[in-house]
C-alpha cells in the first residue's frame, strides 16, 4: 500500500512539474521561445523538492571527509586509566540540511590531560525527508579509523579502570 501511494505521489509530482514547466514562461511574460524555456525548466522544477537533500548530502560527505578525524596525543599509549570527559553535540549552520557536530574526548584519569578526541557529524535529510516521509532518522559519519584506534588503546578497559579508583 505504501508503495502504491509512493508511486501515485511520483506520478502526481511529474504531472505538476510538467504543468509548471509549461506555465512559468507564460507567467513571466515570455512570448518567444516558450517551448525551449519549458524544456529547460522541466528538470529544474522536477528536482526542486529534492535539491536541498542532494546538495546537503554532497556538503555533508565533504564535511565528513575533511573534519571527521581522530586526534591522539603523543603519550596516549602510556595512559593506564581514562575517563570520558566531554560529549557535546552542537548544530552547525551554513548547510542545506540540518547538521550537528559531535565531539568526544577522553582524559587521562591520573594527569587530567586529554589524550584522545574525535569528531563525528550527524545530518538529517532534506525538507521532504524530514517532513513528508516521516522517517526522522539521521545519517552519522565518524572517523574511519576510530574503531581501530579505540580497540588498540583498549579504551573500554581504560575507562573501567578509571572508574574503579
């Protein structure tokens, strides 16, 4: 049933896009080359509801490639007890879709100095994804080497030892 509704929605939007593409040149007062203008407008009108999602996902993937990184101090391998100190989630502006920055930090329980931190990001979809589809899920991205580094440091055991004393 949902699939049928989805297909009906696509057909309706296709019809609306055709209608708008044909009428917009006349609405703006064009008298010549209306067929060419309509043909050029059609792909723009057809993709307009998804443009924020397409642009936003491209921006999000570039952000992840550039800034989702692990920062490790030189003496991180010497840490014997750790504590998770900071897990902040803050919104980031300037993107076509909502994006949040999440920072995770670990400190040496003995010295109080940060020895490990990493940044991750979360993005919601575009307007249609958030409001019409009702999916309400976000797409995360984390540093590609995060799990390997956490395992090498045995972070779970370091945190358990940090809580025990």
